[in-house]
C-alpha cells in the first residue's frame, strides 16, 4: 500500500491497492490481528499500518485499527527484532515523513 500510494493514477497501483485492502480486511475479520504475539511480527504490522495511513483508499476503520496495533505492540517493542521494530513503530507513528505529500 505504501508503494502504490506514490502512483495513484496508474492501473497496476489501483489493482494492487484494491486487492491489498481486500486481503487486509479479510485478515482482520478472520482474527489474524488478534492472534498471540508469538504468531505475529511487529515489523509486518507496522508496515501495514504505514501503508493504510498514507494510502488514501484505506477506510476510516483502519485509523482505529492502527491505534490498536500501536497500543498492543508498544510494551513489546524490544522483545523481538529489536533492531528494526522500534524504527518501524516510530515511522508508523509519523507516516507522513514517508508519504508522497511530505515535501509538498
């Protein structure tokens, strides 16, 4: 979702965005984001949260979900993948710095 937001008018980006958002919604509804932390990766979830925050096609429901993801992982940032998870967390807190709109 992050990469596609750079090319909002290109057909390939529209297709990937639509399919990605559908897949994410399915994963959310199936409970993948409620699994035990032993079966989840903070890095992956922060990447997801960055994508839905910068991509204009993501729906409002994801704003609350992003907050849930942040709140869940905050106490666990340094337990696994401690070299990259905190960086991704910070980026997810301020995704505008990796947005195509940042320098406009």
